[in-house]
């Protein structure tokens, strides 16, 4: 019975290792597309080395500014391009939003149209810390399914990445008339897996650094996957603080995975104040071109214990010829001594 139980444990460990080791050694790359949509929060993880990813969408918004007695309609498109290169932890990101805003000034019976980039930036993101690199984090409990799936305090330890880039204002942009052409932008992004299907992402952003209107933002997003993992929902809170514009926004939405490289999504949201009051919605998709290849690490460059436990003494000794199924080694030695005495 003990030998049978031990065999099952060994088999369980072997199967788990086959599935978990690729995740430990290549934590950035995933077999399924890793998109920041449908929200605006940014994941701590990169897309993976050799992956080119596009995240695009169409947006519509209604604004009503009660104190100024004006209304406006905004329509436009989002485009995010992500590319993982050099290392698994590094990616370059371009983010652009091009919109047309039609404004009606009710007090003067005037209309005005503004068209340009409301978002135009380029930056690099690098993963500083990945909790799943810790073997103890991914070591399974062989005796309890509940212990492997329940929430634990260690789940709060997040992956942490940093972002450095710049916001660009090209030409006579009516949305940012006094901003310089290039303004630095920095961000810290964290990501915690609170359970098998629950993910918490947070971003702290400092944008337009050194300009007359620097901007601080935070984003907190919670995503939940259904029992059918192709469907997921999210809720996101965004805070904006600047002398030009401040607000608190709430959005929610749903995403569906059509294939491992294609995802579609929809989201809606609103603001919490009337200067202006905002109602918005967006429809989009994410698609990637996967040129990722696993790196081959020579055994001389691998760290001890990286791909499992340390090798035990006599681990490679083959006792298969000296044992029989269902018989312990101790009992086998007794039978061998008994047979030897009879022979003599």
C-alpha cells in the first residue's frame, strides 16, 4: 500500500512539473494572449520575447458640463502596440488615441469641433519582481486540493514592474495647447493573483512631468474568469489629479477569448461628478503574432534547485532488478537472505 501511494505521489509530481516548469522558467510568455484590454490598467507582465501584439478599439463618449452649460460628443479609436524583445521581462509599448470632439456651447449657441490625439505616448516596461519565480510559491500540497486553491496571504505579494517613457504632443493639439512636444512619463505596475481565477492589478502613474500641468493617476482593476475560462469580467477604478482636469472614473466590461491569440471585449463607464459628467463605452479586440521561442539554457548555466529539488544520494541507482511489485525493499532483502541460505 505504501509503495503504491508513493508511486502515485511520484506520478503527481512528475505531471505537475511538466506543466509548471515552463511557467517558472518563462513566466512572461503565456500560451494564451495576455491583453491589457478591456480596461486601461497595465499588467505587470510583458507579452514575452518575440511577441508582437496589437490592442485596438473604438470609443464613444457623451459629456455634459453643467457649470459651463456645454455638451460634447466624442468618437475615436484606440491603438496599443506591444513588442517583447531582448529579455522576457522587457517590452516596448506605443499607446495612441485619436478622437473627434464636437462641442456645443449652449449659452452662446455655438459649435466647435476638435480633432487630434488625446493620448500619444511611447515607453518601456520591465518586470522587476515575479513571485512565481519562487519555487515555494508554486510547490503543490499533495494532500489537499483546498490548500492549493484557497486564498492565502502570500497571494497578496504582487509582481512588480516599472515603466519609463514619454507623452508626445505633435503640432497644434487643441486638447493640450500649452504642453511641450515631449514630456516624461513614469509608472509602477503591480499584479496579484488572489486565486485561480481572480487577478488584482494596480498602477501608479506620474505623467507630463516638468510641464505646467503635471498629472497624477491611479488605476485599480479586478478581473474574474468564469468557469468557462474563455469569458472574463472586470471592474476598474481610475483617479486623475491635475490642475487641468481631475476626476474619478468607474468602468466595467467583459472579454471573450476566441482563440489563444485573439480576444474581443466591450466596456462601459462613467464619472462621479458633473464638471463634466461623462458616460462612455468602447468595443475592441486584441491580436498577437507569436514568434516566441523558448531559450535553451545549458546545464552549466542553470542554478542548483532551479528545475526541482537537489539530487539525492543514490538517486540514479537502479534497483528495478532487485525488487518485485508490491514488495518493500526490507522484505525483499529478507527473501534474498532466505533464498541464499537454502541455496547453501
